[in-house]
C-alpha cells in the first residue's frame, strides 16, 4: 500500500512536473490547473482528502505552477486542447497575406462554398470549404489557403 506521504508528494509533484504545457503564461496556467485537478482527484479518491478536495488542491497547485514557470524551465509544447477543432478558429498561416485569404474566400463563396464571413481570416468554415474544393478538384487536401490554391482557382474558372 502506498503511504500518505507518497500520495501527498505525488499530489504536489505531478502537477509541478506536468503543468508547464504551453509556450505562453495563459496556456501554462490553464494546462497546469487541469492536470493538477485531474491528478489531485485521483489521489483524493484513495485518501481521506476526497476527489473534490484533491481536485481543488491539485488545480490550485498546478495552476500556480503553470503561471510561475517559464518555457525555459519546463516546456511540454503546445497544449493538446489548442490543437482541437473546438478550441476556436484556427490561426492564420504565418506569411499568408490576408488579402489572398480574402480572395480565396470570395472565390469559394462565388462557387457556392460556405466560407463564413469573407474577412481574410482563416476560420474553421473557410478551412472546410477549402478541403471540399480541393477534394472535388483532385488537389492535395490540406484545407490551407495558399498562393498555389489561388493560382489554381484563377486557371480553372467556373461559369
């Protein structure tokens, strides 16, 4: 059986080790709180602390650790939740001119695709429309606006 001291150390150590997921302070704080709460709940379930008490303690320790550490101290990279589709609009590709994105959006909309607002920003509806267009035209499917996609659209106009 694991001693209470070992469990207490695990409750503190796991969030400290894992909370630094993210390259900015907000990501690190949120990741740390989540990881800490999950670890604390597990430890609380097998101790008198209770799962709720463990989650509260672990979340506080993990969140504080994430807020107080820097990527140079501990860095597990971009949080998984930043990669999910539900995390909000995808970031605009670095180096992609918003005017080109807007041109692609306008052309896709003219061709009947739902791109959402024609605003020069790469959101999930624009990415889905690009993927559909690429698939229907036998192009490599990546859902990203690019100069080559824009060139293809210009070379293959529709009536």
